[in-house]
C-alpha cells in the first residue's frame, strides 16, 4: 500500500506516549559522538542512525559557509498558471525547458542570509544566468512542449523552511513571456548548500519518512508528522511509535509501525494515506541539532513552536 501526502490528525494517546518513553530516545556515547547503543533492542536502527549522523556531519563540513541545508526547496512558483498555457508551461518548468531571450543580470556583491530568529550570515550570490543554468540542468523530455522564454530577472528573496526553522535566502525572480507567473531560484552558490539526502541505502525496518516536526516548550519533546495509515480500529488502521537516536550533532528519528493481530481475512483497504504524528521524547533539549529522517536521509523541516 502506498501513502499519498495529506495533512491530518494528531495521535497523542497516553498509551503511545508510554510506549515512546520506554523505547524512544537513545543518548550519546561517552565521547559525545555517534548515538549510543539502544537500551530497548533497536541496535540495528541505532547503528544506521549513527552512520546517517556521521555522514550528515561530513556533508555539512564539506559545504562552504553558510552551509545551508535547503533539501529540494530550491525553486518556487509565484502565481497560478493561466488555463490557456498552464499545462505546457508547468511541464516545461518541471522538465527544465527554459531559455533566456534577454540579457540577465550579473552576480551582485555579498548579501545576508537570515534565520527566523533574525540572525544572519553573509553569502555570495550567483548570477541570474547561473541560476537559470541550474534550472535547465534537469532538462528532459517533455513530450514536445514549448520552451518557457525568460524575459528578465530581479534579485529578491525566498523563505525556506529548514530543520533550523525558516531561513530567508537570496533568490532570482524570473519573468516569463506569455504568463503572469514568475519563478524563483535560490541564488546561493551550490558550494554553500549541504548535499542531501546523504548516501544511505534504505533498509527494511527504517520506517516511514518523517515530514516535519514541532518542538514542545523546552525542546525535549518532538511532535513528528508523517503520512501513514488511518487512525482507526481494524486491519486498515495502524499504530505507530517514534524512536529518536541522539548525538551531539543530530537527532535521527524513525517512525515505526506497531504490529496488529491479523484477523486472517483478506480485506481491501483504501490506497490513501492519512496525516499522522507521534510524540518523541528526547534525553536533552534539541538546541541547534539537526533532525534527520532515517527512512530517506533527509533533514526534517521544522514547524512553528507549540
């Protein structure tokens, strides 16, 4: 059964919280490095979590300042495609069929990248042409669509949700011929972006992908959201637990399904996922550590504080 992304209910029963407390967090080892072995029997998960945390730390170390982890949130669409051109233009954008029909601006001087807390770090900015080249690098077959013609570019910003909260980054806004829609592309050099997901081959038992998280006051409980089966009794529903493996650098979370007793009967369940969440306790406040999803190696974006 495949799950389709949706936003839904929050699972916060006392029974599940008790289960999480019994088998949730794993503390750091004495050296303060990789996650320590799990006291609850999740040793294999703990080992893979340690690998993920170490590889993510290496990826951040390889990136030049400001070493931003924006995941795949490098482009944004502003406005809605008009019915007359929407089908062609959206497909052309997604397959990298864009071509400049005007001279595009050169790279300006350094600009400030801001976090949601108003803190910032200076970063160089690539030219509009380089940003457009990054968008067209994925050019692939679009079934004969017409190229999008880029008529100009202006330097602006983009707000991107990250594991550290919302970050305001410089971006080029591209105007297009024949539509009021504009496209934005992050203007930070590729060398300043953390390359994610880090290479970690998925393994059976890694669980479901964590999509976002929120912190409770104090930062010692994470509400992790994901897409799973519906919260209902019977074979079409499911219960979940969240496991957190902690190091000084990161918190790796795994969302695991709790087995239910089989009825022995074949039942057809709807192939539509539901938005779910689990509460995951931490041994110490999250602080500036990155939350990573064991299922896919991606950093998990942070929602607003509760």
